[in-house]
C-alpha cells in the first residue's frame, strides 16, 4: 500500500503538470500557484488531523467494516489531490521567477534557475529528514506544514495575484500578421506623402 500511495501523488503531479502551464497562461503564474498552495494545505490537513474522521465517515456510509482498506483508499485519494496541488504550486514558480529578472540577461536567468534548483533539491533532502524526526508525531507534522501553507497563501496571496501571465509575447498570442507587422499606412515615407499631396 505504501508504494501505491506514493505512486498516486507522483502520477497526479506528472499528469496535471502537463496542464499547469496552460493554466498559468490563462489565469497567471501567481493565481495558479495560489490555487496549488490552497490545495496542498487542504490535502495535508485531510491526511493529518481529519483523516480519522473522514475514514470513519466513509466506512459508516459505505458499510465497509474493513477499516484498513477504507483508510488505504482514503489516503490514495487524498494523495492524488496532494499531487495536483504540488503540480499547480511548483511548476509555474520557475516561470514566475524568470519573469521577474531583466529581459535579455542570460546571467540573471541562469542565477534564477540555480536558486530554484537549490531550494527544490534542499526540500527533497530536508523533507524526509523532518518526517523521520517527527516519527510517531505524524499528525502534528502534517498539521504544522498544512498551517504553514495556509498562512503563506493568506499572506502572499495578494502579491501572488499580481504576477503576470505566462504568455506576454504577441507572437504567442496568435495575433494576425497585419496586427504584428502594421498596416501599409503606418509605414508611409515622407517622400511618398509629399508625392501624394502633389497629385502623383
């Protein structure tokens, strides 16, 4: 069951990640990240302090007395939701960071990507270590992390919503060639204007 549950979050991340970029194109980097943060926070609370309540509720409603199976399926579903939240929170973040650096500055872009990779890899190292340190205090850990995500969403929400959309280049907005190149009247030379005024 452990392998199945871990695969659930990874599969959801991989599948939703394909659409996270399109979501950022339509509603913006920050709004997409904010939605993902709220989903992650909710998932962690559902996995921690509220797991027993909802697992018992599902067991009583469905009439299934195999509590272990009900709990496993419940965790599988919530981990799918967690993967969705992780994809929508993390994938647009690199694009948001890159959009904040000066355009045409390769060194700034490289530094931005380096910072992103550093914190991502640091999280992959510190996360399991923190889980091991908490041990049996699993519910406390998920509650603290879920609360941290919720506070982050409340505090940073207004700033995140100011982030622009992913597509800013008019070439990527499918504008017509005339809109991109300009109409012939916009490129009239002074000599041609004078010739027209003299009746030629």
